């Protein structure tokens, strides 16, 4: 039996700028901070050209950790400017593409996480990555990079920040033929590392029904059923740019499902005795 799916948390509105977040007199809840994590779909190759002018404008509703230099400061999300940086194998898409952050901004702006009107975001994915490459000490260095980014964000946010992880990983292991039992065990170990670094964070995993990968999808469903604080969202009918990547519309579809699962997880935590 799983325990309560998410831990109690009341959250605060913090307004961030390039110099870092600052409290406002309206603070009533701890801030909400998201981590996008996994392989290339966590970075995204949705075309910015398909986005509206409003979506391409600066979005103060999401304060994203700037990865363009070593200052690691939070600033308003802007597609094409600061949303896709430091993501291996997606370098050619910088400036022209986006990922799930667009849907996250829409969720915040439409009041899904009310009374919070602003959230924080750190992108930590790496294109083409397999679960073995996320092990601590792996030659890829991906876990060390993850820690460097998340810890830089932690230093700028209060200790009571409510963290949330959106996790999209499994396609490359499916392509490479990683045995499913091995993938499932390694993924659970990785989720435990994430939980240790961000205690109390709900982890919402994407499945890949719109692309195939039935064994990976089943393993993700099993992990979500077995692991406390872990959830899965179906990607059926999410539009594709190619056979393994969601397009602009598909990212919005999956992102909306991730956001709703997050809302329900946080509500369950707040309602828990």
C-alpha cells in the first residue's frame, strides 16, 4: 500500500528577478519549484514558431534558472531566450524550440496552482540519456550536473519550498533494448536519489503511448503504483514532431496532464490529516 501521495504543504508567492527571488507582503504559502528531468523530451523540440506571440513573450509566471552562464539566477521564462540551454544533443534547437515549460506557464497563468501566481523552474534533462547514465559517479557526469543546478536553485529559495519533479525517461532504453526488469530496478533507484535530494517532492512520470514502448509504459505504471509520491500520466493522442518527440501541441497535451496530476497530488497532501 502506498502512503499518502504527497506531504502537507502550504505555499508562498515569491517574485523572482535576475538578482534572485524576493518575498512580497502577499506571501501566504511556500513557493512551488519544478524540476524537469530526463531525456530529450524533458528539454523539448516543440517549435517556437508554432507558439503564439503571448507564449513567446517574457512569462513572469515561471522564473527559470538561467543556464547560459555560471550565475544560475532565476529570471522570467522566455521561449527562444532562456528555456533551452545546457541540454546535451539539443544544442541545434536552442533559440528555436521549447519543451514542457510552455504548458507549465499556461497552467500557472490560468490559475491551476492558485493562489500561487508564480512558480520556479530548473531544467536538468540530457538528450539521448539512458537510466545507467544517471547513476551517481557515471562517466556522463549527468548526476553531478543535476546536483549543481538544483543546489544553485535551493540556495535562492526558502527551506520550505515545495518541489515537484516532472520526469520523462525511458525511450532511449527502449531503443537500446535495456532489459525491462533492469530498467525498472535502476529507475526506482534513481527515483530514490531524487527523493533524497528533494524530500517530499511528488514525481510525475510521463508514459509514451503516443510513441509506443509498451513495456516501458507498463513498468512506469507499476512504479507509480508501488512507489509513494510517484505518479504517471498517459500520453495517448499527444501530437508528435517525429516518432520519439512531442511537437508543440503534444507538449501542451502532456504538460497539461502533468500539471493536473501535480495539482491533485498537492491537494491530496494538503488534505491529509
